């Protein structure tokens, strides 16, 4: 088998570290930012054929012995292809889970317990077992909206072309249907949590005027402190501000993070308007969903657009937009630098706040916080997109572009110092996980002698693009034992 080589000529992975089957994971903003920063070449590894019999279904974490409320943490496997292997996939799933575990009742850092789920598109069902040994419960699902259910028209004809995965991405909406849990969190796989999420969960669970509700709401770090919080908070989102333009009324939701109260009713409402397919092609305030300005940006026809439309226009005043530097931090530029509409240059990319002018809407006036220089110890969760994926072993850097104005944007896109610090946090979680795995299951940690930027990559990168993956747990491994659950 031959596939296109990666930017540095590809790399070999030790047999045991390669996922035998092949998974494609959709990471929305990532595609965009990686494309922008480094060109479209994505890291690819040689597929290694290895015969592995499917794992027997491992029991998921037995957390019944705890009285703590159990939050559902959910990831989705949307697209699979035979030709692309995903380096670091298992590592990502392990680190995400480990970071959630560390911010849970089991570590005394939170009052909440957790359960991990993977929503697996039915086309990927053969790959579901890969996550079993990390204690994810697989839910194999079809797309909740079939193309032939959508009203004929432009939207139906074009939705499959939307980044990343067309209508298949709507399987993420199944996260709303986990009714056994008080709260559900949908994550992309390239994320990590560093601090407890209790204030978010409490704000959803407790009434606004209860002591717990009042205290939690007072601590929320929101993107719009000038707005009154909803009486009933059903969800938390962050917006994809780095992809928006100052004159646009609405921003898409950043797809890597959604905290919500499960609701069959909301799930059905989503499907209803998606099926209606009332979508005006193009970008602008009169385009997109119902011609209301939800169009043309990254993911507008799919998840990032529908979630924004849903909370702005359908479930009005039930979601809270969180501070993008604190939650789901991507370390990306939030300032408009052209090349078009240079009259807006150096304004915040986010639309002016209610009643304010474009001229007021600048970083100097503190209308947009610069996430690129935001202190890492105040960041509560990170999304590795602009900073690149930890397992890519790359430093985000501007590509040499001929276009001067494009170059300005690229130069300013992220901040290498901040990215390096957030990388280190991911790798520290990884080594912590491996140590625990060693102690409880005898799996030998990978070597940490990689000399590429060890201050950021913790010794797990041998060079640009040369990741040292972790040794995977044995097939019959039961992660709940490792965590003492
Ligand atoms: C990057 O962030 C650091 C703080 O993390 C700051 O000191 C530095 O000036 C920033 N660099 C640029 C080019 O903005
Ligand atoms: C804040 C920041 O990094 N600004 C820079 C953006 O890019 C232009 C052109 O490269 C620089 O002049 C700014 O200093």
C-alpha cells in the first residue's frame, strides 16, 4: 500500500503503536487552520497491516459505587477511510479521558463523576472496538438526517460538500439524547481539560436562585459580561471568533466544545429545521440558515452553523457563550487584518457589542481579549487547532506565502510561546497516564528521549513530525481497574 508522504517524508511507527484499522476523525476548525498555516498537506503515516482480533466488549467504568452525578463526555467518529491512518488517535483519546478523570470526583477535584462515550457513524462501526479498551462506550448511529429527508434545493445539493464530513457530522447531535445524564459534553478529540467544569455543570443543574446556582453563576467566565444570564441555562458554547469578520452579525460555534443538558426535544428541533433545508447560499448577514447570517463560514451548513442558529434563533436565551480564552482555547488571532475591507483593519473580528460602533470595537478598547497571550494557568480547556496537534510534533509557524496580506494574517495567527506551554500540559497528562498504566497494567511507558523541543513536547518528539506514540494497553485491558472505579 502506498500513500502520499507527509511534509517531511513520512515516518515509521513501531508496529505495536499503530492502530491497525484506520479512522478518520473530523476536527472542523483544524482542517481550516492547518490548511491555512502549513498548506493542505496533512500528516500521514504508512498504514501498517496488523491482524488484531476484535476486543471483547470491555465493561465500561463501574462508577455506581459513587453517588456523584455522572456527566456524559462524548466524542464522535464520523468518517473512516482505508487510506488514511490517524497517528496519535489512541493517545488523544487516552489523554482526553485522563484529563477528564483528573478533574473529577475520583481525584477530589470536582463533585462530578463521568462516563466516556464515542458516537460512531454506522460506516465506521468496525472501528468502534478500538476505543473500548480506553473505556469509551460506543454508540453506533446513522446520520440523524438522511439526505432524502431534506427538502429538495440548494442546501440538499451542497451539504455533503461541507467541511468536514457533510451531513454525517450531525451524528454529534446524538450527544443530546443521553438522557441518563444530567449534563452531556461533546468534545473533539484534540482537546484537554485542565480545571474542573463544576461551575458549568452546576449552572445547568441547579436553579438560578439556589445557593449552588447563584455561586456557580457568579464564577462563570463569559464572553459577554454585559449580557444578563438566562434564567435557565441549558448549554455552554464558544464561538469560532477567529473565523469571523467584524461586519458579520453572527459567528459560528466552535465545534470542539458543547456542554448541554440532554434533551430529546432539542434533538428533534434540530432535525426538523435541518430537514427543512432553508438555507441561502453564500456568506453574509442575509445568507445561510433562513437568510439570517449563518452561512459561508467554516462548517456553516453542518454542525458549527446549526448549533449557532439553534441557540440564537430557536432555543433563544438558553445558552451561554463562554470566554474563548478560558474555555476551548485555540490561541488564535481575534483581530481583523484584511486583506478585504481594510476599513475594518485592527478591529475585533467579533461583531461590535450591542449598541456599540465599529470604531469602538478594538483590542485597545478591551473589546476583544487577545487569546494568543492569555495566561496558560487561567485556561480551563484547550483545543489544539491553531497550535497544531500535539502528536504532529510541529510548531505552528507561518508558511511562506507570496501574498503579503495573507502573510500578515499568518504571522499573527497564533503565538508559539503560548502554544508551547499548552503542548507541554498535554504531554504532562500523557506521561501521567502512561505512568499509571505502567503501575496498574505493566505497560511500559514509551521512551522520552526525543530531542525536538523537549520543553514543549516533553521528550515525545524525535524531530519535526516524528512522534513517539504510547504503548497501547493490552486488548483485555479494563481501564476502570486502572482508575480504581
Ligand atoms: C506570545 O506570548 C507571550 C506570552 O505567552 C508574549 O510574551 C509574547 O510577546 C507573545 N509574542 C507575540 C509575537 O505576540
Ligand atoms: C499583535 C501582532 O502580532 N501584530 C503583528 C501582526 O502582523 C503585523 C505584520 O506582520 C505586525 O506588524 C504586527 O506587529
